[in-house]
């Protein structure tokens, strides 16, 4: 009976989702469960080795802790780099390990990996922040739209009545152009803040991509940027809103154009990935200035831009469009090497 109980408890510990360990008074492993394999280690290589062999912290989290302090009942948050070089945000809980007579013979503890939980919490915080910005943007846009329409109408009336010439005529044209720019910004704000409902229909991806290319091609030709298209035959029909995906493609193609040097190259590719869920992906690759690593986490924030011109709403709108479709937009970039943008849809 005792061996059955021991076998049961051993299996229970080995199959726990957390990393469970015990060390002696010198800090060497007495026990560690099978969860350690996910960190790139084998159990046998650690037994008898110091706890520091896995607590190879290159970065410490909110509170610092020395290994000698782990015998105290406490929880410590850390950033730990595993044997494979991956960073884990963890909570290390420890308490004294008593012998049968009550004397302390070591320390036992649990290491809980909270990386995914923290990523989810950060994502939720970002969603809440972006929703608040959307409500603010919508209110500001509506407040500005009426006086801006009045300015536009009165400029047209004055231009017709006064028939300005030379410099005066030029000033009127500049004013009208700037009003048009403000209208464009307002429309982008409203599109971001309150996107219209999707009109889903089965669409041909070939035609959808070709239409976007036809719309942007004059701008590419003007800059002499080469646009290469590589699409496999027999792509599946996709359920989507053509107008909105057309806008998302144009925004990404415009970004790629702005990032490219004259006579550069931008590539468009598509694929169907057979995973547990059939996925259709469109890749837009440029070889331009790239995005700084520290900026990557902000690129979907409204009004964030590293360009001198633009509202910083382009990628925010793309993100919203893909989210509405139950899809995803991903960006990979290296400074001065280029950027790959990926739109991913369900093709099942």
C-alpha cells in the first residue's frame, strides 16, 4: 500500500503544471519534477547540482532575492533565462523543508511561470486603453467636423465672390488643401473609433490583392519602387469584407512604399497554411528603413508614428479590421533591413 501511495504522489508531483523542487541546506537539488524538461533540462543532470544552475537570472523582476534567503517562507517575482535562452517571468515560492523530527533539512518550493498570464493582462490593458482612445477620438472628431464643414463652405463662397488672383488665389488653394487634409484625418479618426459593421462575402483573394495593387501602383511607379507579386494558384475563397481588407492592404502597401528607398523593391506573397485550423496569409515585405525594436510594441497605438507626415492611424485601423475578421496582423522588422507585415485569416 505504501509503494502505491508513493507512486501516486510521485506521479502527482511530476505531472504538476508548476516547477516543484527541493534542495538541501547547501542549495543542491534533492528533487525536481518533470516540468523542468520544458526549460531544456533533464532531471538527472540537475540532481545534486545547485539551485543556481536553473536560477540563472540575467534580469530580476520587481524584487531582488539572494538564493540564501529562499529558506524563508516568501514569494519572489523574477525574470529567468532557461537553458534554451528563453525568458520566463516567474513567481518563486519557497518554505523550509522539515525532517520527521521537525528539524530543517533544506528548502522546498514552487516556480510558477506567469509569462503568458502577464502577456494576456498586458493585452487586456492595451485593449482597454485603445478603447478609451477610440471613444475620445470619436468625440473630438464629431466636435471638429461641423466647424470644419463651415470653414470649407465659406472658403468656397469667398473664392467665388472675390475671384482672387496671383498670391491671393494661391493662399486660397493652400487653405482648401489643408481643410481637405483635416477632413482626411477626421475620417481616419472616425474609421478607427467607430468602424462600420462588416459586410462579409466569399471573395477571391487573387482579385482582392490585384485590386489593391492597381490602386497603389501609380504611387509606386512615381517612386520607381518595384512591386513583385507571387501568388499560388487555386487559392481558396475567403469570407471577408472586401472594402475593409482592401483598406488594410492599401495601408500596409503605403507603409512599405514610405519605408523603401527609390528604386527599391516590395514583395507581396500569399500562402495557405495547413495547421489545426486552415489559415490564409498575405505577406507584404519591404527592404527599407525598418522599425526600431523599442517601437514595435507601440505600432498599433493610434497616433504613434515615426514618420514626419501621417496621423499614425494606419496600423491601428489595420489592427481593428483584422480583429473584426477574427484574424490577426503581425509585424516583424529589423532596423535598416526591412519589415514583413502578415495578414492572417481563417480559410476554413
